[in-house]
């Protein structure tokens, strides 16, 4: 399992602490230092079953400064994958890739239903 996060992000820290408390092993990947590729983003998006807009870090400074809220609706998926792959801080975090399951963001109830059997 891969945990894609950002150490300065409080949600990433909270999710990582949750995994540690549950004794769940993972490999940490720093989203800013090893940003997701266009192909990875496409693969994660398809596996997640989520709308692509859920992959954006909408509360981030970069998202806001680029005025992406107004630009994204007119962009193709390919253009969005390309944009997201340019900077890891544009991407919502944390992301957990566990086989065919991809979780985006930290919603404890969602994580419990996936991890706690």
C-alpha cells in the first residue's frame, strides 16, 4: 500500500497517524518531491470511481492563484491530468493506493470501511 501525502498538510498527518494507530503498514511517498505522473493520476482516477475534480487540492494557494475553479470545467480529462502532474501541491491529499482501491482525502468512515475488517 502506498500513502501519498505531504508532511506539512494537517490532513495528511492526521491520516498517517490513523494508519499508525491501526497498525496498518504503508510506504510513504512525498507528493511534492515525487509528484504523481499523468499516467499514475489517470490510473488512480479510474480505480477510485471518483469525479476527477475530487483530485484537486481546492484549498491550496496554487489552485486559488491559478483560478482553476473557473478553468477546469472547460478542460478535457487529458488536459487535467497534465495540469495535475505539473505540481504535487495541486493534488488532493492524502491518496492511498491499496491494490485496486484508491482513497482520496481522509474521510474516517470511508477508511474504516476499507481497512477495518
